[in-house]
C-alpha cells in the first residue's frame, strides 16, 4: 500500500505545486516563463520539466489574480499581493515542517501518520488551489484560520503524546 502511494505521489509533482513553485521562485528574482521551466528542470536534476502548456497558462492565471506582473522585458515579478500570499504559504510550510519532523522522529508509526497527513494536505491543497481564484478575501481568511487551527491541534496532540511517553519511561 505504501509503495503504491509513493508510485502515485512520488513519481510526479503534486497538483497545485507548480503555482507555489512559481511564487517561491519569484520571491528571489524576476524570471521569464522559459527561465522558470529551465530552473525547475535543473533543480530537480532533470526529473521534472514543466511544459510550456502548464507554465504559461498558470502565469496567466497568476496575472489575472494580481499575484504577479509582467515587466517590459518579459520577466515576471511578484506584486504586493503575491508577496503576502508567498509569506502566508511560508508560514503554513513552517508549521507543517515542524509537525512532520515530530512525526518522523516517532519511527514507523510516525512515518505512516506523516504520509497520511501529506496525502490529506495534498488533497486539501489541490481543492484550495483550484478554488482560490474564485474565493473572496473573507473565504481565504477563513481557510487560512481553519488550516492553522487544525495544525495547532495536531501539534498539541503530539506534545501530549510525547509528554505521556516521557512519563511512562
């Protein structure tokens, strides 16, 4: 079962990843669409080369959403809204990273739980990503608050479990 999950998820980039990859990349400096494709290929050691049919329509959606803008030289850069969105993603990534670190330290059970969480996060991310363009600011805020509260609950449970294990030992 686990190997099937890795084959399904590990062999390709998760849905919605490209969007955040572009936002993350544009935080550092401006890029053309071709430079984004080339950078992805280089950074993945040739494993992932997003097609122009993926990148350019995605850049168009990011432009429509006001997250990026195109300069006269054909390079894309983040807008203020894009920077805020990228910062929010960074905060969520930090929370998730800390949670996964705890789970991986718990051995095989922790790994199983971590993989289950990753699959759920991937599903939620896909749903959120596909609906993001149609969401109001209020809906976006509610999603963000919900995700942060759920991650906090997980962290509190892990702290309690860790405390019980220390007391038992």
